[in-house]
């Protein structure tokens, strides 16, 4: 179609013109067609495009022969080629006015059939609206032709419902009405309302509005009331709605999906379970988290029927198990254990993996407050591994091999980074975890092959850096090996690593620093250079050696070879007692040595009465079992010591003093002012006598004056009595003696007093006093020289 010169009609108008001409032609050809004035806009558009079939293609040729259709086709093709922007409202008005003169027949036809096309507002932005209709038309046709008619209907129904329905504000009165209503019967409609309200309440914890809800929760009191209502009452109400009976004696769990009403309420239950998980992720108060976890534990059968919601719940449970408070951890573990027991084949493997990773992440730092939580995770994770030993062997093999790879890299590369990859809390706690797992699940043929590689990794960890700074780490590894050896009846050479410490440390060396705070070996891995110089280091090291030696000897106390096992230790301990000069250290080691020797003598005397040989393994095992049942001196002592030691450890972990629980008498201290007043009353007379004696001494110390003969005896006697703490009296006696050389009576008196003081001096004078006396003799020589000159 070629463009007619001077024809400036827009693209949209040519489109409408062509459609109208086509419809008119088809209506003239067939009387069965509906009139244009009876068609709606949607029907008009749809019928216009439906006419473009293969059958109608033959009718387009004569239409194109007409001048009107040629002009419209030419104008449209010209606009497509030229690509010009036209079609303003004012331009359309002018073009329609020109149409009346150029094509009066067609203009008359439009006036008769559709006057709205001619009468429109100049200010209306019809271009954008028409273009939008033109571009969206094919997409609507494609949706109508697709097979998702039901989804389209549901989406349109939801939109219309959302547009029409208003948001309802939840009040406490509504919550109370719901509580009363579900006691009678929980209908699906009521359950949907409650779940919608619960979803709206949980959405407020995010801070941002999620999907639009029918209900809205604004008040905190309403939020609390709604959550408490759901936690307390919803489980039993849902059970009654699905007609599920609770049978406590029934071992197998009844899944709600077995109910015939499950399909009808599945979407609402799914929404409710998702809300519980979301609520768990937003809460911070431990008591509220505990209440929600109890409710989640009740709803575990429903989670098992919905895998997606169950995975989300497991993620939150593992998080609470590894980071929450004590009660929260226990509740989370109970829910995890319940899920694994009922769907072990689906969830056990991923749960074990995620729990182990969470355990490693949360044992990076250890303190007295964190240590009980780490022990709890070790015990509960061991409980989870006990559910399936085959799967536990796979996990244990992988993770113990991973520990061995870290150790091998540290031994070969010998760099600081590789050493730190082994000498850290995560590595030590992982070793202790697997020792606990193998010890707890010992009678297992599946897990028994893991004992030897685990022992080798632990021993290699001890030998990596065998210095005094890493003695605490050595103690942790030895304690893990002792646990493994005792529970699995496997001999592990632990004693050499303990006896080596007695040879490496000089316990007789004087400490360089004095500290009042003891070193807690349970929460440290290495010591600083300053710690090695402290007395607390040697005190704590002796306690650790005593504890670990006693624990290991207790594990072997009833074995038939105990005397031979203990002999090297007995020799080493005797050497230590011979060389050590610290009484407190010797006292503890001597007590341990006596108990070991007593137990050795008991085992020796008992096995002398045995009537079987060493090669009879069954008889040896029976003998050892009987000995363990009857008890040995060392086991009896260990049981008493263990009770006291556990109590001390608990007090240390809680940060309290060891002797806090003992009933010692309290010392009532007086206030400072009261003590001063009492002191003044008590020492008043003493202060007065001291002042008198001071006056007399002042009179005696005057040189150059000759005292009377009657006064010499009393004065010298007083001086001799006060010679305990003063060294000046001797000098005074000497000066008086030198000034009275001519008086015989004075010399006799002086000789008597001199003999008296000499008799008392050896018992009362110290070394410092003797030195001062030596200095006084020099003064005496000078006085004698002066007297000769006179």
C-alpha cells in the first residue's frame, strides 16, 4: 500500500478505520453478524482480531480495492516505515473534521453507528491509553489461550477480594471470643481467621509489612494475648478438628495427613506452622522462646507432613540448641530427637551434619560459664549419634580423618599457622567429642575400628609441641584418652606423658612472682611466660598430676597386671619425693604413692591365690570382673575423692570459693572509730609509764655530771631491764664507768651490773643488736683515750 500525498492521518486512527471497515464489510456480507452498536469495547476488539483468519483473508482483497481502505492501509504502512510520533488529541480532531469532506459516506456511517469515536475530549491523553490497550491486547489473548485458566480466575478473585475487603484490627475481645469458640468446635472458617490473625501478629516482629493480611495487630497486649492463646489452646483444637485421637501408649506416631480432613485444612495449617518458625527466629527472651519451643514440640507430627516447613524448623532448633539458654537448649534437643526418631531416614543425616558444624562453631572460646554448655552439646550430640551407628561411623570417619590431616600438616610444615590449626579449642573439643562418642557407644562392632586412629591423633597432638607452655592442652588430651581407655577396655600408654612432667619442671625453684589467684587449667590451653614463673603454676600443676594419675590408676585398679603397670610410676614418684623439698607437694604425691602401693600389694596377694594361668583369657576376665565388684583399696579411695573433687569443680566453675559451704565461725570486725577508742582505753596506762621512763632516761643521758652513789644502783638496774630493745644503755654504762675510775665502790657496782647485763644478753640480743654493739665498742675506745688525757 502506497501513501497518498497530503494524507497526514495518524497510526491509531488508521488502525481504528481499518477495523471498522473490516467489521462493516463482514456485517454486510453476513446478516448473522451482530450490529456494531450492540458490541462492547472488549467484544469489538476481540471480534476485530478474530476476523483475521485464513477464511477472511480472501475478503480482504476486495476491501483493499476500495479507496477508503487503501488510504487507511497506506497511512498505517507509511507511519510504520517513517516511525514518526503522531496522534495528539487536537490533531485527531482536525483529521476527523477533514474526513467529513474527503469521505462523507464513511463519516455518515460513523455518526450512525458509533458517535463516541467522533465526539471526544481534546484534553484527553488518548494516545497513551490507546497505545497501552494496543500493546496489552496480545498478552491477554495469550493468557486466554493457555491452560492456566483456574489460576487466572483465582488471582483475579483474590485481587477483587483484597480490593473489596477492609483490614480488620484485632482486639483482645476478639481473641477472647476465639478462645471460647474453639472450646465448642474449631471450624475451618474459624481456623482460617485465627491463622490470618496469627500471621499478622508474627509479621509485626519483622518491622516491615509482608504479604497483606485480613487482620492487623497494633497493640502489644493484643500480640501477647494472641500468641499465648495459640500456644496454649490451638494444638488440642486442631487435633479435634482433624478428628485425631491421642494414644500415649502407642509407640508409632500418628501423622495428621492420615485424617480425611487434612487436605481441606492443609493450607491454613501450613501458614500456622510457618508463623511459629518465624516467631522463633525473632524472639530474644529465653522464657518466651521456651514456651514457643514446647508448642513446636507438640506440633512436630504436623511438621513431619510438610517437608519445607520442617526444614525451616530444624534450622531454628539447631540454632537454639547451640546458642540458647540452658532450658532452651534442652527443649530444642528434645524436638530434634523426636523428629529424628520418627523420620530417621530423611532427617538424621542432615541433622547430624548441621549439629556437628554448630558444635564446632560454638566451642571456639571456652570459659567457666561456657564450659557446661559445651559439655551439654557433647552429651546430646552423642545421644543423636547413638540412633544409627552405621551413619555415625561415616561421620566419625570423615571428621577424625579431617583432624588427622590438620595434624599431619602441622607436623610436616612446622609453621605457626599450622600449629595454631591444631592447638586451639575447636580441635581439642572435637577430640574429646569423638572420645566420648566411642566411649558411650562402646559395645559396637561398627565403631570399634575408629578407636585406634583417634588415639593416634590425640597422642600426636600431645607430642606436637611438648613444652611447658602447653601443659594445660596436654592435660585435656590425657583426660580424653583416660576416658576412652576406661570405657573401651583398651590399653592406652598415658602414664609416660604424666611422669615426663616431673622430670621437666623444677618444683624446688623459687617462684619469681606471687599471685593469690589460682590458675584454672580447665579453661586454658597454654600458659604465658609470666605464668610459668608463678607459684600458682606449680600448685595447679601438682593438683592436675595428682588428679590424672589417680584417675588413670583407678581405671586399671582391678586389672591383674596392675603391679607391673604401676612399677615405673612408683619408682618415678619415689625419686620426686627424694628430690622435692616443698612440703605441700610432697604430701600430695606421698599420699598417692601410698595408695598405689597398697593397691599393688592387694592385687599381688589376690592373684597368688588364683588357680589359673596367664594364658587362660576367660579366667583372667572373670577374675578381673570379680575383683572390680568386690572393690580394691584404690577404688574405694577414689570414690570418696571423686565426690569432693566434683564439688570443688562445681564451685570453681560457678566462680565461688572452695570453702564457701563449710560452717566456719564468722569474725565480727569492729569499725575503725570503735577500735581507736578501745585502743586508747587499753593502752592509756602503758603510754603514761613510757613517758615516765623517758624522763628518767633523759636525766641519765646527761654527760659531764656525776650521779650520786645512792642513785647508781636503781638507775643501772632500770637500764638493765630496758636493754631488750635498746642498745644505748650499754654505752651509758660504759661512759659512767670511765668517768668514775677513781671510785672503788663505783667500780664494784659497775662490775655487778656488767655481769648482770652479760648474763642476759645472749638470750635477748639479735644479730642486728650485736652489730650495733660492735659499733659501740669503737666509741668506748675513744672515750678511754679521752679519760687518759684528763
